[in-house]
């Protein structure tokens, strides 16, 4: 018993440890997967599948025999009296009773039942595709929050590096002030700048924590404020451009077309007659023989054919309506494709623009480093004041931050292009 308890204890500890470990860092793909499995709207796909399956089975029941059981009891004030040459005729009861079973079996329905089943199936597919479009829009929200946190994180890292440089320089200046080489104001200026950077860090950390909470709400998973968001790794942009678009909207247009095709088939089947067999057995009185006033069994069986002249006349008009609706769907598809291409071209130009900015940022950071090395030496020699040093250090920090921001923005722009094209959807 003790061994079992010990085993359960270690199993619980291992599970808790594994869960904690899994939350130390997350990826953008992980967030996408959470949306697919745990976002409330994702449940609608499974529910819609069940609805379509049930409706299809209901439609399929039209192929099976239909059995109706009915009963009645009545009393009437008078009945027909029949006399034969002055002699009284048979006596008929004023109270009537009947219990019957009707059976109807479709023999030929022109394909109506199968067409109705197909309409239900395709209708479910249309609904599911609509939910996937909704989930795709949620992905856009995830992208914005995720990359927003990454940008804030880079700002935090840059400020921490700046703070480290200032602390190191403040220690050097403090030593020179103590030895009378530099004026005390130089040290005070650095201390003031350090306090200012620490204030900025507090604000940045608060913003990052808020971003974690927003992301937690979207993906339905509690994230620690220390959870690290990994930078996505994407394929080369040339490969992204060559990839085929897989936006969920294409599935919506395809299923809408299939739905209209199924309705066209149903319209064609409604022009045809229907043939069914029927049988009825009853127990009661009176039966088919009105002079038999005893309770007894009686039955009837036969074939029945129906043909609607109205459906035949309206079928061509309905077919024209469905064809116009198909043209509308194609027009919507063409419009969406045109807007998508324009959006992709805009995203592509943004990628090229950010790439050029990164190249310029790298040159600028190198120049600022060289200037900073010189300013640091001049401050230690007392040639410049701490104010001039801080100004140049801020310029270097700004250049570094811009470089890091543009690197994240380049990945974000590529991910935006990938998402717009639907590549990451699958």
C-alpha cells in the first residue's frame, strides 16, 4: 500500500513538474493549436458535424417504410335506414370504432431522398468552413498580441543593456569623482539617467505582463509573466511566395458551389413523378362493407403515383435562380481573390522595406558603437560631461532597439504574409 502511495505521489510530482516545464516557453504554433482545440468557436465544427449527420439520417428515413397507427371512436345521431319492399333492412350501429395500421413504402422518388441527404451534408460543410474562417480571424488576433509581446521583450532587453552600461560607467565616474578628477555633477547625471531607465523598465514589464494576460485569455491557457515567447522560424520568403494559398475562404466558396449543385439536382428530381406502395389493415366497424355491423378485420393494398404539374412548370425558373446564385458566388470569389492579392502585394512590399531598414540599422549601430567608445574615453579623461555621454549612449541604445524591432517586424511581416495566404492554416 505504501509503495502505491509513493508511486502516486511521484507520478503527481512528475506531472506537475512537466506541466510547469511546458509553460516556461511557448511557440506561435502552440497558440494556433490551442485555438484549434480549445477556443470556444472550435467546438462548433464538431457540433455542426453531428447536426449534419443527424439531419442526413432523418432524410434517409424517406427510403424506409412509413408506418402509421391510428384509432377512432365516434357516435352519430342517425344512420341510413334501408327497406326492401316494405320489409326492414339491416340495422346499422350509430357507434363506430376503428384501429388501423397504414404502411407506405416509396418505390421511386426520382432521387429526392438522396439529393436531400447531399444538401444536408454540404450544408454542414458550409457551416464548418465558416467556423474555420472565424478561427482564422482569431489567429490574426493571436499574431498581433504575440508579436506585440516580442517587441516589448526586445525593448526590455535593450533597456537592460543600457542600464548595465550606465551602471558600469557610473561606477567608473564615481571613482574619478572620489579622486577629484571629475566633478560630482557627472555622477549625479548618470544616477538620474539610471533612475529614468529603471522607470521605463517598470512600465515595459507592466505592458508585457498585460500582453501575457491577453494572450492567456485568447488561447485559454494561463501563462506566467515569465513565460518566454519563442521567435517563429519561417521558410525563406521566396518559398512563401511560391506556396499555394490555402485560405479557409476557398473552402467556403467551394462548398457553397456544391450546395447549389445539390439543389439543382434536387430541383431536377422534383420534376419526376413519385411511385409508392401502400397497405392498410384495420379492425373495427363499419368496414368496407357497410352492412357488416360486426367488429372485424379488413384491409386494402395498392400502388400510388403522384406528379406535380406546378413543380414541372417551375423547375426551369428555379434552375435559372440557382445558376444566378452560382454566378454570384463566383463573383464573390473573384472579389476576394483580388482583395487578397492586393493585400499580399502590400505585405510583400513591407517585407522588402523592413529588410532595407535592417541593413541601414546594422550600419548605424556600428557607427554608434565607434562613437560611443570615443565618448566613453573622453568622459573618463574629463574632456566631456556626463550629459554628452548619456546623449550618445541613448543614441546607441535607440539604434540597437530599432535594429531589434525591425528584425521582429521582418518576421512578423513574413508571418503576416504567410497567414494572409493561408499557408500556416494547414
